[in-house]
C-alpha cells in the first residue's frame, strides 16, 4: 500500500487565502497592520535566512515583520532591554527571539522578558504553562488565552484538514523539546488522544512506535524511524529537518514509511509550510487581542 500524502504546501496555500481575507478585514475595520518584531543577536546563517523568510511571508499576507539585529557581542542586558522596549510599543503586536543566542547569554532570562501577550512563538513560560493546564477541547479552557508554538500547531492543523481522528487514538511523540515535542503531546491530549512521549534514550523505542495510531517524529536524527517501526495504516507526522549531503530529510525513513503508513508528511513540503502560516495566524490573533 502507499500512504496518502499530507501535503503541507497545498494546505498552506488554501489557508493563505483564508488568512489574507481575515487580515484585510481586520485592517479595514481597525486601521491597524499586524506587526511582528524579530530579534536576533549575531549573524547565524540559518537565523538570517529564517528572518528574511518571515519578512517575505508577512509582507505577502499584508502584515509587517521588523528586524532588530544586535551584534554577536551583545550582552544579555542589551537583549533584555530591547525586548522590554518592544513590549511597550503599541504598534508591535508580536515578538520572536531568534536562536541561537550568543554564548554566555541566559536564553531563559531573555525569553522571560517577553510579554506573554506578544509571545507569538509560544516560548514564554506563561503560554507553555497555560497550554499544559488547559482543559480538553470542547470544555471551558480554565486558563487565560495563550499561544502555541507554530510548528506543532501546524502539524495538528494539517491532520485536521485531512480528517484525522484524534479521539481515543494512541499517539506516540518521539521528541521532548519545548518547541515541538512537549507542546505536540499536550495538543494531542487536548484532543482526547492517549499520548506516549518518547525520546532518543527510550528503551524499546521501535516497539513503542509500532503501537502508534498517530506517530509524530521530532527527535532531530535523520531517518532514525524506519519503516518497520510503523504500524500499518498509521498517521505519520515528521517534524524533522536534517541536512544529509545537501539533501533535506526528516526523522523518518520516508521511502520505507510511505509504503506502510496510512498518511504521511513528506520532507520537505509537509509540516514546514504549515509553520509559517500558523505564525501568521498567531500574529493576527495577538493584534486582535491587543486592539480589542
């Protein structure tokens, strides 16, 4: 059998049209243009590329991305001061702090300086905590509003658009990072899935993966998850981005997995295109909350 491809490019294109209409309506109604400030210290090539990509994405959607770049020699105090200043600017609705930060800087302290209401990347402990404490979908959340990191949110939305059923399913998340693995597990639990969280040191990892109705890979190891680790018919969502000899591959051995899975995301073209669209949606939501 050959799996249904969860086409993130196609879904993101559909969502772009929906987002464009929502942004146009918001701007016409309020006169406000949703604006994100992207903060970086240094010239890490991947960070430079991503910041430029965010600018292009936001401009195409009728929004604005400002770049605020400090030198590699910037101190923690300077970064915190910049973030604090942006928190106070009413024309800035979202703030993203790019990593890696320069050596010697306490990343947690810089993130803690963010206003949770402008943390459209979902990295502040208030947003992470509210996600962890939120009630299952369909019930009153029981917490204040929060933002979810764009990558796992995109993975969830991609599955929804393809009609994936979460209720009562066994989901296995391989990866425990604060930006993908942990929030993905929490999002799946909110949708009433039964979730097992694994990582690179989990004993009997292949056996656990084979139990998954929904298998999410976010471990950061190229093609670690093999085809025979996958239950026939399972939904496989691969968040991995690994450069192997100049070729981008995921954490799943795609050529093997596509013959076993029921649905699968390709790399590239799966979860990646969804990340930027979800960041845009977070920014629009932040602007709406701040504008009232």
